C-alpha cells in the first residue's frame, strides 16, 4: 500500500516537474525566436528538412483521403439521390477536420519524431553541452529555428492537404462517378464560408503546429542521454503529439463550430 | 555551395505551393470571391413563420443571388419573425418589393425570393418589406391536404 502511494506520488510529482520544465523551455524558445530572423539561413535549412521533406507524404495522403471521401460519400449520398452535394461533403470534412488533423498526425510522425531523435542524439553525444562551452546558446542556434520551421510549415502543409484532397474528390466524383462538375464546385462554394470554415481550419493547423513542435523539441531536449532514452523519447513524441492533436481538435471544434 | 541553392529553391517552391493552396481554398472552395469587398445595405422583412431559414441563407431575385440573410430574431410584440438581409449595393429594389420563403428542391435549403414591384422609389438602408409570404411547412400542407380529402368524402 505504501509502495503504491509512493509510486503515485512520484508519478504525479515527476509529471508536474516535466510540465514545469516544458513551460520554461517554451518561454525560452519564444524569447529566442526573434534572433532566428538574424540568421535566416538556419530557418531555411530547417524549413527544408521539416517542410519540404514532408511535402510528398502530405500530398499523397491528401489525394487518397480525398479520393476515398469522394467514393464513400458518393455511395451513401446516391442512396438519397443527393450525389450533387458530394462537393460540400468532401470539402467540409477536409477543410474543417481531416485536413488539419490528419496532416498534423502525419507531420508528428514524419517531422516530429525526426526532430526528437536529432535533438536527443545531440544531447546524448554532448553536442549541446559542447555548444554551451563555446558560448553558443543551443536554444537560439538549434531549437528556435526548428520550432519556427514547424510552426510555419504546418498551416501550409494542412492547406495543401485539404486542397489536394478536394481535387482528389473531384477526380473520383466528377471524373469517375459522373457527378456534375458545376454542382460539385457550386455546392461547395455555397456551403463553405471563408471565415467560419477556412480560417478556423487554418487556426487549428497553426495550433497543432505549435503543439507538435513544442512537444517534439521538448522531448528531445529533455531526453535521458542514452540510446534507449532517445528511442523512448521518440516514441513519446509520436504518442503524446497524437493525443494532444486529437484532444485539442475536440476542444477547438467545440469552441468554433459549437453554435451551429 | 550548390546544395544550399537547391535547398533554397525547394523551400521557396514549398512555401509557394502552400500559399497557392491557401489561395485556392479561399477562392475556389469557399465563397470569398462572391461576397468579398462589395458594399451592402440592410433591409428587413417580417414573416409569420420563417421556417428553416438560417443566417447566411441566400436572398435572390428571379433566381439570381443578390444577398444573404444576416440575422433572424423575433418581434416580442407581434411574435413575428424579423429577418434582416444584406443586399449588394449594386442592386436597387423598388420599395414595394415582396418577399417569400421558398425551398430549393423538395428537401433543399430554404431561401428568400424577392419579387420587385412597380414603384419608382427604391429601398434605402434599413428599409422594410411589407408584403411577405411565410415559409411553407410541409407538415401543415400535408395536414391540410388530408383534412380536405376527409371533408370531401
């Protein structure tokens, strides 16, 4: 019994301590962000590894998600003779939910895990301490550019995902299943609002980008500097990011679309 | 440093693609192109029953969309539904225009159809439509029909 209580207390205390370290880390990153603009080369390098390298997986997934939505939507809607509304079904589900959430999950798996592993290995091989010895602030030099790159890439990737998905739905719905081209676009434009749907979707993806970058960099920075520790930290990044994305998505959806 | 140059180009391409996608979403997927910076004016109409009319439902004349519903509230004295509409400023409506609530298709969304009258004067900002026809509630129509059938026999 005492043993159980002791473990409970230990878990609680250590998770609070981690939360505190995480928040402090975030403040450090945010205050270092401005200095990144003095060295845009660092940011471009990270935009390449975080954004450009995620480009392919995001576009291909977007295309297939859109195509599947077009196919499934068509089967169900044609039961009610409402195939013409396929456009709004595909676009609304992509722009509001699937675009931001699925691209964030993919981004966490593709870029977040890589960030954690990279930072974790830097810590394990004492590169970060080495930098400090040379009076280079690793937060400014290593962490902040990666954070900004994730923060910038995420909305762009999510917009790409949604757009390609809509085109994929168009390809299947209009090209293969014979939905009218005009009504596909017209229903979509009539049903979706720029402010309520598009902007809210973009806000979601910005929030997710922030959360993923924070979690993956913190897990890397906070890792136990052994190979096992790095592997655990990488796993935690993917798992925690997924939980955070889905939880935040629920909260944001309830706040944004609650009154409909 | 050939490598850096390629990297720069690819990053530029990526950002350009992302911005193009955002632009595509704004213009092609949503209705931003339809009602962006156009000036509008507000008119109101009282309906006995506004049925399934919603904020943002279309307002049309002769089937052409000229505005949208901006607010629906209830008049506390007469218990009528007060519908505010935003009409694009380029369309002038005679002040004896009448308004009806129709349904697009059998199960489609409801919209306001305006029928311009013959008056020489135009509606101003805050104008009021006097002649209105309420939404047709399907249950009432069916009920009426059954009642008439029963009375005939």
